[in-house]
């Protein structure tokens, strides 16, 4: 059993004793601590909190516990039920709510769930805010309302509002998409994408839709992280179905992977690159991605005269840097597209609409479009952690070892060589060290990653 408490939220496996996994008692405690934070932040005795969830098996149980706990703290709860993470973020803004809780463990397998915490802007809590919630939870420094001051729970559906929001974006061209007469497949990994994506595609004028794993049962048809090794069967289906493009999302629909018409991966790193290429071609400006993302975004940004900036890993860090640099678009190389003209959150629905517009206007196939971008190759690896491993000490030693190279230590250690880079960091969401290496071909990126992994294992 695993329970991970961080500023990214409260994440854990289902079952076990309280404090070992993410038990019902833990859910009540952290929901109540969040309500205390919302009350203190707003000065309201009855703050409004939006709650949404993905379709994973434990979601209905979590939904009941969270809504009841918030109501017990006196909050006004707007429960939007099965909803994507970006839908919940937008609902916070549209409701003029004081915060939100998203019940999703994102790309993690079915035995995991999590509470992701939002502020009144529909954005993830900062490090300081998250630390305050954790402190309230650890000390159980919260008081439930008496019987006459209990909160309320109302239910709303925000999917159509999200779809309408996407359609109103200036750079989304519904007419161009409709006229292209695309056949579009999607793999929703049996979660909320199976509800949201077809609604969006129909609204965009796509007549030919090929659903894959669309039923939101929470029984994931494959490992839910949308990486090539998990999409072998989906790629095979794409080749057989004669589609123009296939979109693949994670269970909460904030990450977007693309499969080209020939069944090859467009590469999740290039989702943001392609969308940024389209956006910057219409209005040049700055971009941001995290330290573990491809150099291709920097190349595309500079082609249009903008400035690229790298942030620490984590959506809240990317968003902070985007605001600081007035970036027009940004995100993460895991398929996360953040488009401020919509909102400051990773949104696969926005990514789909912008990519389809780009594809329609380009007149190219997916494979042809992919060939127009700089070609880099990333090897993504991880080392499982055990309690006795001192990650910080390892990173200090690696930084010292490569002190003559360009080293960035704002988040783990990133070592930039002339034609390649490697980034080492402890995950915020899993008990692992991530080792990402990028180079000009797959063989050299794998070789770099293996070399660094062996050096780390020697230190362990």
C-alpha cells in the first residue's frame, strides 16, 4: 500500500490501514483540511467547492466521501460528477467558486486514486498553499459545522459548457475541420474521455468517429499512461480502420497522445510542439515547457521569433513560468497542452481542437506534418525507490560529476550536452527516480540514459 502526500495532492492505493494506502478515513481528513484552508483563504464560513471525478473504480466512493466531508465542514458543494480534469477547472471559474477537488490519479493504474486541489482560479495550489493543507491535515486542525450550519450539495453537468468554451476559441476553426471530412479515432482508456471526446468531435463537425475503449467503466483496457508501449493494440486498430488521426488520452483527459494515419506514434512530446507551431504561426510569442520536455519546442519558438523558457516539472511550475513570461502557449512533454486563451490548465480537448484545425489547414497527413518538425528522440526511464535510497545525495553526486557541463538544478539535475541532455529527478507522484534523456537519434538517447542509470545504480 502507498500513500503520497505532496503539494500536487494526496495520492495513494486503495485499501489497507489508514495512512498506509488512501483509505476512506484519509479521504475525509484531507478533504476536511482543504475545506479549512478554503475558509481561511476566503474568509467565508460557507465557501463554494466544485468536485469532479474520473471514471476509475473507486471514484464513486471517493465522490461520496469528499462531498459529505465538505458539506460537514459547512461548504457549498457543486458536484459535477464524471468530468475531465480541465472541465472541473473551468467549472470552478464559471461557478465563481472558491476552489475545487478533482478525484483522479491521472495516468496511474486502477488501484490508485487521488485528491487534486484547486484554488479559486481553477488552478492547482501553490507549494505554500499545498503545504498549509497538509499541515491542517497532519494536525487535524479543522472543526466540523454544527447541525444548523451544515453545507449543501448540488449537482450540475459541465461537459457542454466545456465543449462550447473550446469552440469559441479564436484559433479553433470548426468550418475547416468539418470541410476536411476527417475520420477520427479516439482511445479513452475506459474513462471520462469516452464521454467528453465524442461530444467535442461532433461539435467540431467530425462525422466519422471511431471509438476505442470508450465506455467509462474504470476497468482500464490497457496501462492508462498514453505511452507507445501501452498503445500497441490501439496502433494496430488504427492501421486497420483507415482513420486520419487517433487521439489517446489518460483517465482524466489532461494529457493527449496522437497516433498518425499509418498507426505510428506522432510522439507525445510532439503534441505540444505541433499545437504550438499552429498557435505561433498565427501570433508569435513566448513558450514554456518543463525541463524534461523536448528541445523541439525551443526550436519552433525561436523560428517564430519568440523566447522559450524551461520550468521545473509540475503543472503549477509551468503555469507560474508562463505567467511570468507572458507565454502564448506551454505545457509538458507528456502530452499536456496549456493554452492561456482558454485557461491555465492542461486540456486535451483544447489540444484536440487546435491540432485538428492545424491538420485541416495544413492539407497534410499526420505523418507528413510530423516530418516538418525537428527530430529528437527521448528515452524515458525510471528507477524504483526503496526507503533506504537517499535521492538527494545521489543527485548532488551526479551534479558534481558533471560540473563541467551545463547543469540546471532547479528541479533535480538536468545536464545539457552539446547535442543531447539528461534530466534526473524524484517524481512528485510515484516512488521513483525519473531519468529522461534526449538526443538526435534513438540509439544515442538510449545509450545516454543507460549510462546515467548505471552510474546512479553504482551510487546506490
